[in-house]
C-alpha cells in the first residue's frame, strides 16, 4: 500500500471514529435527559409513579399548590429547551423518533400552560375524593415497607386535601371552576370516604393480604395506626373539603357548560382538541365529520334491525333493548362472570390477528362502590411488571338495569383484548426502550385503538346475533355522537339537555349512561373526540395497505407494525405505516 493511501485510510478511520463518538455522545445526552425528565415526572406525580412501579415514591402525594405547579411548569420548559439542543442528525433512526415524540409531548404540555388547567382539580370523575382510596388500592403488598408506605401516605393525606382546597378557593375567586353540573355528586363521593364505621372505610380496606414476613402483632399495629390516622386526621380533612364544596364551591361554580365561555375559552378548546386527537382537524371539521359518521352508522343499524325480524322503528327497537329484562343480569357476580367469559373467548382468537402478544396478564374486577355511580360503564388500568400488578378491566356493576348484555362483547374487546390491555402492555414491554417512551400516551392512538379493536370482533367470531351486532354498532355510534355533542356543547353553545336528546336519539345506551357520558364530556372537553378520530385513522391505513398489497397483505404483520413503537401521534403513525407499505411493495 502506498504511503499516500495509508494516510488517506488512517484519516478516514479517524474521522469515522470521531463521528461515531459524536453519535454516541448525542445518544448519551438524550438518554441522560430522558432520565431527568422521567425522574422529575415521577417525583412530581408520586401517584403516577406508583401506577408504573417507579420506586421510592409510594409514601407521597402530588403537591397541588400553585407554587408547585409554577415550579413544575418552569422545569418542563427547561427540559424542552435542552431537548432542542440535541443534534438529531447524529441520532440513529429510533432515537430520532423518540426525540420527536418527547418533543411533541413536552411542546403540547408547554403550550397548555397558556390555559388555567391547574384550577380544575375536582369533578364527578376525578379529584382527591377518589384519588386517595384509588391509589391505596393499587399499591404493592410484598413486604413491611409497602405497608409503612401506606401509613406514610395516610399521614400526608390531610395536607394533600387541604392544599387542594386552597387552590380550589383561588379558582372560585378567579371564576375558573368546572361547570356546576359536574359537581353534583362530589359531596356524596366525599361522604363515601367517611363511613361511620371505620372498618367500612375504603381508605382502610387495602390494609389486608399481609405477607407472611409481617407478624400478626405487627399487622394489628399497622391496621390500628391506619384507623387512627384515618379517623383523627383524614376524616376531619374530608369534612373540611365537604363543607367547602357545599358552601363555597358548588354555589359559585360556573353555570355554563361550555369551555368556550371561559376566558380565552375557544383557544383553550382548540388546544385540547389538538392535544387529544393529535390531528390537524379543527373543532368545526370534527363536528361536520361527526354528523356524517352518525348518518352512515345509522343506516347500518337500520339494516341490522331489519335482519333481527323486529317489527318497529329505530326508537321502538332501542326502547326494547333498554327495557326488556332478558338483556340484563340479575347480580353483579353474574355480570362479572359474563365479562370474564367473553375475555376468555377472545384470547384464543388473538394469534389469528397478531404475531406478537403481551406477557402481562389481566383480570376483570368491579369499579369500587364509592365511585361507581358517577363512573362510566368500564375503564382499564394498566399493570406493572416492576411491582407485580396485573392489568385490570374495571366493569361497572352499579345499577344493573343499566348494564345490557348486548354491549358486553364490544366493551370487553375495547377494554381488554385486543384493545387497551394488548396495546398498552405491548408498549410497556418494548425492548430496550426508555420508560419515558414506554409510557407516552396519545389519546387519539390509545382510544382509537380501543375502538378499532371493537371492530375486530367480526373477525374473531363475535357479534353472531343481531343484538350483539347492534351493540357493536351502537358503541361505534356512541363515539360518532361524541364528535357532535362535545363540539356542540363547547363550541356551538348546545345545552346539556340538547346533547342528551341527540345522544338518546341515536343510540340504545341507557339514560343513566347517557347522562354520565354527557357530564363526562362537559368536565373533560375534547377528550372524547379522540376515539373516533383515531379509529378512522387505523381503518384508513388498513384499507390503504389492503388495497396496495392485495393478496400479499398480512393482517398479523400489519397489526404488529401498528403497535411496534408504542402509542404515536396520528400524524407520525400515518407516516410510519406509509413507509412500511412502501417497503412491503418493494419486496414483492
């Protein structure tokens, strides 16, 4: 080899090594920043840390004070600035995607600081009146330290409640509160935390199932101390909250249900629309889309009514579904058993549609009694491998005469498999992925997937009778109606009753469920829009892939690709799947 060639090769190798070092340097900087963001998030929101299994935070509560909120928002802005200093050209493909996702998440959060979300701390679906018992119920019970953490949380609970009252009081003064209608059940929810018999307290009920390493005498000591703290500290704090809510908060809460009627409310609503849907659709465009979807689904529902042999119109058929006793279970145990049966019938169908399935198991349990009246029909709460907690599909067993059997198949597929449990668990199990990325959640993707999962029921052997099929369509209609009534109330000044009537006129949902749902959209503007927007995107991408690939389309590979990077903003998902389609075509 000539001397000149040796010099050129040496220089080239040196440049390659230097470039590689720069690449590693940027990757390391990004990982360190992820660590900082994740740790800060966990210590700021200890209840979320408990949910994901992050260690060291199980004795604490979030600090809802305005001072803490200001400090948190300042830190998030600093993280965003640091993220923007990363040279993305020196990152590998996966790291660039991660950077893009975290940036979008942080930027959306920072943009939201223009609006006073920090004052909306309580309504019928969430707040300190549910958070304390709910968090205690998911804490681990592996050793004595876990129960000492429970005690620590109980000791800190009164402060958590009192700080919440302070912020809510400022919110009243600034006229920034949830709509008054969404607070009507909150007093009873607080009372449910303070039963006369301390042994009936949901705050005490999680002090059970002690490990064998905790002696009987120690168990008795822990339970006795917990009861004392609950009775002497937490009950008085909840009594203060109850008095404040009834005498100062509810009487002076906003009468209007529309977010757009709050200061800067129209911009606030548009921000929430984009945040939840991760789309570029405006609220007006979504309202128009909702009207067209309602019309399309209604035609399919009318066809199912004909196929059922029912002699009567749509209104008469939905009345029949709402009122005939044959569609309702006699006991909560029967309802839960039926949900579990559907779950086990779904599981063996999954390998036909997915090449990769999660390791995390799941169960079906009832929504706690203290919260059930104001909760929706069901919800899902993810598991945590770190602390040994399975995922759970929570089913509402309150008012059994409002829980029809014809909705159960679609609901189970949405909340469990192949819906939330499958998607969220796979995301948590992504290999060699930072927990910050594993736990990113985009509502348009997550809830859109849940609704798309309902549509897979036909391929899985469900919806074999017209009632269950109508139930599936009714659930799809439910999400289409959301597009109309959410935007109707928050953009077009619809009254609550107008939204209820529109909902009832297009679905077979019970009136109790409809009122709970409408109040949910009032208290959580924009969130309900994400379901249908996400589902339509999944269906659009599947139709495109099937059309392009024809007989070479593989549903298992397609689904695996959809879920391969966890939850994504819908625009990012669309770009990735179109790139995947191009690769598939090039390989034909």
